[in-house]
């Protein structure tokens, strides 16, 4: 992949790793290159790679273990982490006074928009 398009470099790294997982080139449990190794291979700043790995960990795609490396999570772990994030956000909205009816209406609206062709 050639870096430097319209996306930030770290966003390109995130997209590349996700694409590799979708295509099966990376599987659950696979270890990714170290931050330093990935940075050298791609000729980017190690901080950029670290930021991408952190973003993927936050999304539940990777688990980064200090001194051990970054590993691809199983899809079930990814889905579980995403569900937890959704639940946390719903809790924030609830505490802010958003009703279940308002939230349901917003969800329905978004899903209906996606059905338009």
C-alpha cells in the first residue's frame, strides 16, 4: 500500500490491517509486526504505527500486550467489545436524558436511510 493519500497515514494503516483481516491474510491469534518493524517496513514514524495499533485495539480488532506484541482478536471478541461500546454510549445518553423512544426513533431513521437505493 502506498501511503500519503487523502487519509492520515495512521488511518491508512488501520484500513490496511482491517482489509488483511477481512481477506483472511490475518487471522485470530496472529501476531502483527512490532511497532518498530512495521514502521521500518512502511517507512513511517513508529508513533504513527503505535497510534494505529491503539486505534485498532480500541475498536476491538487487536489486543496489544506490552513487551509481547499486537495480536488479532477473534471476531466474537471484536463483537463483544463493540457491544460494550454501544452499551456505554447508550448509558451516557440515558444519563443525559435521552429517552428510549427518542433513541429508537433515531435508530429506525438511520436504518431506513440505509435501505434507500
